[in-house]
C-alpha cells in the first residue's frame, strides 16, 4: 500500500461484522475466509477502508466486545493466518483495515481477570479496579441502563467489588497501572506490525476513574492516550487511532489533543440531528450541531456516520429532541434500547429511497470521513424482535436464494435469522438483484462514492454554511486548495425554491457533478435553485 | 379566494421561505415602540415552550410606524431566556415583518394576517395586541391550543379585569351579543384572540374588506360572523389585562361611536339570524381561572352626575327622535335623584339600548348623532353602577353582570318588535 | 243727429263686436289652457307626491326640521305641501300661458319675465331647504359634541350654530332671487361681524375664566399628581 499518513481523511470506511458478512465454510456464520472472498465486492463498491467489529476470542456475551484474548482470532472466524491472508488481500486491493481495540475492559473470562480475582496478591490484581465497597465513584452514570443497576459487581472469589462501566461481565482495566498501559501497547503493536492500518479505540472516555467526577473524559484518560499515541508515532507513523467517545463536541475535541491523541473521532451529536432535520424538514438541527462543532487540529478528522452496529444513540441530544426522535422513529416501543433506537437506515426512512439517498448525500458531503454500515448500501432491513442490538447485525443479503447467499448451511444453523419479510426480505433486497440494475440503490451508492472520491474537497476542505431564507434547504460550500463545491439539499418532502447568496463566487459556473451539466453562471443577483422533494445538488464551481 | 394584490413582493418572498406552518401568531402594530418588544419576547418564549415541535411563524403587519417599531420587532431576542427554557427549539423560528401601505388600521393588518394564514395553510392562528403590558408566554398557548388541538374555530379571551374596567363591554356589548346571538362571549371586542385557519380563510372570502369597518368594528364583526356562520366558539382564560394609560379615556364619545356603531351595524347584517334566535349558551372555557388582586380604582362620579343632569335636558330634542316617550320620561326622572341614590336600573338601561338599536336601524336621525347621544346615558349608567357596587366583591359583580345579561335576553322580544316596526312608526 | 249717434254706436259696438269676436277665440284658448293646465297640474301633483314618497322627502324634511316647523304652524306635512306647491306653480304657469295666449304684448312681456324668474325661485327654495337641513344637522352635531365634552350651556352653542347657518341660508336665498341684493349682503356682513365681535369680547373678558379652564384642559401643565388624587371616571377604560 502507498504510504499516506493522512489516508484516513480521504477514506470511505465500511463497517462490517465478520460473522455477518459471508460464511464460506457452511457453519452458519461468517469468517475471514469468507470475508476475503468478498473483498472484490467491497472494491467494486468503492470503499477504501474496512472497519471490523471485534473478532477476538470471547465468550460472546457482548457480541465480541468482551475479549478474552487480545492477540488471537476467535476460532469461529478462523485463524490468525486467515486474518493475515485477508489483510494482504485487502491491501492488494488498496483497501485498508481498521480493527477494534477494546481498551477499557476485558471479558471476565480473560486470563488476566481470572488471575486477578484468584487472589489479592496476584500480580495481575492491580490490573483491574477493585473496591471493598460499592460507594466509590458515585457520580459515574450507568451506560447500559436496560440491564445494569450499578457500575460495581461483587466478585465472590475475591470478596470484593470490581468496576465495570458496561456489562458486569466486562471488568474495567486499571489504567493507573503502568503495566496495563505497556501491555495494551504490546497488543497494539502486535496487530500494527501484522499490517493493520487503524485501531478503533472502543469506550475510550471511561479509561480512568476518580472520585468526585463523572469518571468520563478525565485528564488522566487523555494522558493514557497521549502515551499510546506517542508510541504509535514513533513506530507506525501512518497508522491511525479512531476514538469512540460518545460525548458532546467540546468533550470529544479533547480526544484529538493537540494532534497528539487520536487521529479521528466519531461525530456523535451530528448523527441523530441529520435524522431530525429530515423529519422536521428544517435544517436547524444540523446547522446547530455544526455550529457547536469545535475546530480540530489540521491532521485530525471527524468520522461521520448514519448508522452503526449499536442503537442509534440519543445520548447527545436534549430531552425534547429525544422524545421527538422516539415519537417519530420508534413508534414501536420494541425499537427503543438503552437511550437509543435499534433500527437500520432503511426502516428508519420507511424504505423511502429518496430519503435514503438524501442522507447518504449528506454523509458524503459534510466535513469528515464517511462510514457506511454494512447492508445499508442495499437498504437492508432489521429485526427488532432479536435481543439487544442483534436486530441490526443480521446476515448480509447477497442474493435471493438459499440463506440469501450468505451461507450454505441449514437455515436453522445460521447464527441469526435472516430478514425475510416482504418489504426488506432477502428475496427482494440483495446484492445480486441490485447489481443487475443501473438504477438500484447499490448502483447509486457506487456512483455517489465515485463522485465523492473524485475530489479531495469533501474529505479535506473547509465548510462555509449558507443561510437561504428557506429553512428547508441546507446549503454549504466546501473548499480546498482553490477548488469549490456547492452542496444544496432539500430536506423537505415537497418541492422547494431557494435563493442562495453566492455573490462571493460570482462569475463561476456551477457544474452539476452527477450529470456534468453546467448551470447558469453566478451573477450579481441571488442564485435561484429549485429542488424536487428530498433532492440534492453537488455543484463544482468552475471559473470558465 | 382573496385578492393578494396588496401584498408586497418582499412579504411574499418571506412567506415562501417560511412554507407551510401549523401555528401563526400575528401582532399588528403602529407606533408601539414602548411595548412591542415585551410582546414579541412573550410570543417567542410561548411558542418555544408550548409548540416546540410545531412549525410556527410570527408575523408583524405594520402600518408605517415612524418610531422604529419594526426594527424592535426584528431584533427582540430571548437569548437571556434560553438558559431558563427547558425546551431547545427543534425548529427554525420564523419572524416575518410585513409593512403595509395605506391608512394604518386593523383591517389591513388583519387582512394581511389572514392572507398569510391562507397562503401558509396555517392550522391555527393567534392575534395579539401590541400594547398588552400583562402578556405572558402562556397567552400564546391559551389562544392557540383550543383551535390547534381541540377543533375550535374562534377563541375569545377571558381577562381578569379590575372591578370597573371595561364596563362598555360588560354592560353593553357582551350582553347584547349574548341576547341577540345566543352566545355568552364575555369579551367580544378583544385585541387578543385565536382562530383556526379555516375561519381565517372564511373571513377572507367575505365582502367586508372594502367597507370601512374601523378598528373595533372588525373585531365585533368577526365575533358575530363566527357565531352566525356556525363556527365553534370557545373562551380561554388569559389572566390580568393591563394596558398602557387608556388612549380612549379622553375620547369616550369616539369609542362609543365606533364600537356601538359597529355592534348595531352587525345587528343589521345578521338580522335574519338573531331575529329567529332565542336563548343563549355558555361557551366552553379553557384555562385555569384565578383571581388576582388588582389595584383598586378610586373613582369620582360627582362631576359626571352633575353633567348628566344638565346634559339630558339639553339633549331632549335629540332623544325625542330616538327613544319612546315613556323611556325618555324615565330617564328624565333620574335627574331628580340625589347623588347617593342615583340609579339607572337594568330594565331601563336595556330598554334604552334596544330603542337606540332600533332607531339606528330605522335611521331615525343621522346615525353618527344617534351614537353620540348615547354617551351621556352611558356615563350615567356607569356612575350608577359604580355607586351601587363600590364596595361589592368581585363575585357579586359577576352575578350582577349575569343578571344584566338575562335582562337583555328577557327584553329581546321588545327589541324585535321595535326593530321590525315600520319606519316612522309611533314614537 | 240721431242717425249720427246711432251710426256711431253701431260703429263702436260693431268694432267692439269685431274686437270681441277677434278676442273670443283667444279667450277660449285661454280657458282651454286653464282647464288643461288644471288637469296637468293635478296629475303632476299626484306624480310629485308619489316621487316624494319614493325619495322619502318626509324623512328628509323631518331631518331638516321642517316637519316640526310646519306642524307648529298648522300646515300640512312637507310632501303634501310640496306637491301642492307643484300644483299651484304648474297651474299658475298654465294660467300665465293662457294669459299669454290672449296676445297682449305688455302682458306677454311680464309673463316672459315671470318664467325667467321661476328658476331663480326654485334655486332659492332649494338653497333655503338645504340650509335648513344643514342647520339642523350641524346644530345637533354641535349640541352632542358640546354635551359630550361637558361644556356648559351646550344648547346655547347649538342654537347659535343653527342661527348662523339659517342666517347664511336666508341671505343666500335672497341673493339668489336678487331681492335687495346689496341690502341683504351688507346686513348679513354686519350681523355676522357683530356676532363674532360680541363672541370675542364675551370670551375674552367675561368668559376669561372659562377660557382659562378650557385651555388648561386642552394643554394640561405638567404638574406632579398628588397621591390622593382621585381617578376620574374617564380614565377607566371602557373596553
């Protein structure tokens, strides 16, 4: 792969679960061998990086986020060699690989914890956070409100409490212990040396605890990150850290440090507001979110996304906004989980192709690196009757045949039921059918990604928000190295007209980027554009 | 469909940008720089607090203010309130300024608002007076909710008034509307009211807009037309009503001429309805009514009574053309009453008003003069009422007004007789 | 001599008879015109009464205060009076036409003058009627305004307004029929001027205090309100 320290800025990332992607050995669940076989599909789609959900050995009580061995591959997914092969094949196709590193906690089945709980004198004891009473760190909130009542769990063996911000079977590591830091660096180095290009640092705000605080975003946590980043820069200058910090923008900002912590971080507050804006038919939520987004160091980048493997989180919104989102998007109470909505993009958009396209258009044009969740490129549906967040982690739908082409196993053996209803079922929604049509969502997504990658304005450019009088129209200009792109989106279900003040770019000719057609030159008057329902324009502003 | 030729391009442009709305609030202004900011802030907070999920717009039709009112309207901000608000507005808040040309007046302002409501397909509207010093954000909710969520078409306000405030309304306008139209609206001429989009469009289709209805005329006309055309009416409690020092205190004759004239004109317009209608019904009321200790007024009636005594004699030639001889005799008897026993009984008052109404209808004398002749009688009635009830508690006063309303209803056949008698019939 | 007398008488009576014979057709015509005129006048009176009823003249005259004047003078009501007037004017007109038909030149001249004079009379009557209407209207307006402004002696003001307007109307009517034009004009000017002067003197010296109070009310001096000052009833809002 070509060396490019800022590759993550120009990337289009595809998030997938190894287990859900492709089963090549007929055991009912996907694995690396299968994934490797589908790399051509990803190449064809146009994505340039793949983010894999955890594939490490694990008791699977939190879908792999409870890790019991950091430097191996779960046998269900194959072997370390299978992974290496996958890595090489991906790189051969110019696809980089981002894996998960669950820094904050391990499974309670991890040997470290087994040792730590075995005896109070064990050297690993101090690798976790213990207490005699559950009264410490009272101000820390509970994250998995649906299942946990406390952040402390009682360990029968060592007769003391251990700290866990997530499930009780996921004890938190103690980052005040330098040995922990060193060991985690060793884990990182293991994968990076193998060729992994980036690490998503899961649950990074919760690394360190202190009494009298919320135990989130503490300075000590940032020190840990600086330590790890420093090692990274010394040894692997073109690898990347991606922080998962579900916080308000000014708190997330801290995870970039002065370009000495993480390279990327997810923009959590923006995501629900894109959905809100479409439902309200008003650009205000998006504009507000972007207004409140702080500037970040030049080498850093936001990661923007529409959906992911978790519920659509509503932690970073006000109570009224949350109520609104629930009322509009989770009319079925089963769709609610923790503080979010566990649905995929297509069902949230009520299978409306235009809205799905509009949201993807925003995803690809707003500042940040876009992350597509597997299956959303064909408009996959979900299953809210599956437990936890498994409803959005069903098998990838490759064709309308046996097991949706996902696996040759007996359907009863599949790790999860397929989506099979008449609206989103694999017989209707699958890759094969959509490949055969130039007008399918898949084909459209390919074109979208292609146009996005045709310029670096989207990935690296500045953004200037425009404020047309019509609040249903969201318009902004991206600019990078003299190149300018005007993005205009109609957030409403009805045709709209908008007059844009483009006089700063007077004299340029807008060329519509999908069709290549020139529009009238920008003059002294306000530029009038009309847009169909949910329609958007990308214009390259050319000096002609 | 209403003509929109008088809307300026700029206004239409702003409306297009707003698009379809659920709630429209209008504040017509003309030189209200002292009070407009307060009202705008109350409206914005009210909309944010109670309608934060709904598409709202605040429109200000301004009749060419020269004191900077439109600028104050545009710039009034609630940023100091935002910390206190529990709701963060989900939507863009629209504020539209709509200067109109021509004679500044309620008609053009209201018509502008109704046209906007029509264009924006507003489901519910509220119109607020720019001079209410006691307006609160809750007023918006109280006036909009019945129309927006409860399917009412017209929402009349209910104020907590000082004892003797608004006696023209309570002593004449309201009971006449009650007796004639059968609806017990306590504030038929208020500057603050709510209405459904449907009713706004209905008003637009009427031919009233080219006639000179004057400020109060339009309000009475709206109230009575809504009743006559079968729309659902309700009342909504707003709270205390405090206005700046009354502008019309010095021009009572002018006020009576306008308001009572409008009332009588409406009676003419809606003749076929109220002649056939009898009885009255209380209206559904929204809001929690509470009592507020308002500053009591100290009143002087001596001068009024002295003037009354001298004035009535002088007015006899005029009154002869309006009232029946019997009524005139009764009124003249009041002259001989000493101050402390001065009374204008309900029966006499109602009879007088009805005779005035009929005389108006038959154009016994020039209508303008007829209405002016009512002023000294109104003053006498007010004096009588104040003298009689100076120490009465609010509840007792409410009963008095209810009794008065019933008296108006009881004498309605008399009104009908006089109204339908041939012109020039016996005096 | 007897023959001369007889012949003279015969000639004279003969001439007289001829004159009479010549005159009789004219007389007959005159009489026919009288009779026809009478019928026309009756018809017109009837038509006029109908028109007046249609135009509601009775109401107008009531407004003008004429009905009251007429009833006080034991005269028939206005429309009756007007239609009678129309009858008499029309018949008188026919009488004159009949007289004119006699063919006596001096009479014809006078008849002509009369017919020329007729329009002036109508206009004068209209002016008078309009004046009475206006007087009634404005005097009542003044009365009401004065009463509502609590001015003392409102009736005086009202009467004064009526007087002035009637005076003006009478003067205009008289001028219209060119009756003692200069006399009327000068008399009116003097009367009007005298009234104004009297008013000024009365107001300025005798009514000084009243004037003072009125001006104070119109342009109140800025003085601080005493706390116990009572609210005047006018300051309660009626609405």
